[in-house]
């Protein structure tokens, strides 16, 4: 049988019409250990994940930041540094306050994020000339986000401390015209919120990690990883 005789829909993309690329900050934000939480309790994991998305939805300026929710996390993009950092400060502040006020080690949930910078392609910026049927006649394309900064953000997220934001070298080396790159490896969002929030948050995390040590086998959370995350939190929030 010849390829021409195979009766399947034709897949086609006109690469010559592929434009609309922009340079923006890209953030990947999610929760630590959510897979383990979900394996133990759907209800608890659902509450934690919804709290994350509620905080983002409440804080986001949709004229300045674009968001792509993906199950237990969200991609955020913006061509403006301050809009992105202000959003992250607001989101982390809301989630920190919720954890501090609840003060329940068992139900502590911990966000972290990684921020990169570079060329990306939003699905909404893809021309209809690329594929008329796909772009013009479907809303599927609007959910797409493409580009190396996405990979950088996801791969570097493990370098972020608990309740912290890691800045990829792309965002430390480059910035939009007229702006300055972000200098530090860890962005200290808490310096732009209440004065006492970092120490209160650290106390909450310390109680959480003590509980984790006592339940490490049940949680499938090694004591080596617990100690590493505890030290990262201490260096980030107290030093």
C-alpha cells in the first residue's frame, strides 16, 4: 500500500508562516510533593491545588500577565518584570498567610517557582496561515505555549527553596529593553510583604519538617531530602 492510499486526515503546518514570537519572562509555579499528597488523599491534594489556583486568579493582572493553568501548577508569562514579580509576591504572600494561620503540619502545602526569560510563542499569536482549520476553527491553539524558557523554568524549579523563587541565568543575564536583569539567584518576595512574614513562615515550615521526619516512611519522604529542604528554607527566609 502506498502512503497516498492511507485514509487518515492530513496533518500540515506551514512553517513559513510561523511568526509571532515574543521575548518574555516565563514562570513555572507549582506545589512541592503534590504527587505524594494526591496518592494519600484526593481531597487534601484538591484543596491544596485549588488554593494555589485561587491565589493566582485573585492576584493576576490579565492585562500584564498571561497564565496557563496545568493541573497542579501554572505557567505565567509577562514582558514586564515588575508585573511578574508583584504577582509572585502577592501569590506567595497569600499562600504563606494561609499556612501560617492554619498552623497544621499535616496540612501544610508548599509552593515554589522558577523564573526564566527568552523567546516564546503564544498559541494566540499563531497566524491562521499556519493551518487554517486548526487556528481559525478551534480554540485548542489558544492553550499552547512554546519555547525554551518553559523548559528552563521547569528544569530549574528544584533549585528553588521551599516557598521560594529561583531565577534562571537567562533572567539574570537578559531583560527587556530599558530594564535591568534580576540580580539574585533566589528572589526574596517576602521583603515586599509584611515585615514578620519570613520568620513566621520559617516557624511554620520548621514544625512541618519536624512532623515529616517523624513520618518519613509513611510520606515516602527521605530524611536526606527533608534536611536539604529545611536548610534551604533557613538560608532563604532567615539569612
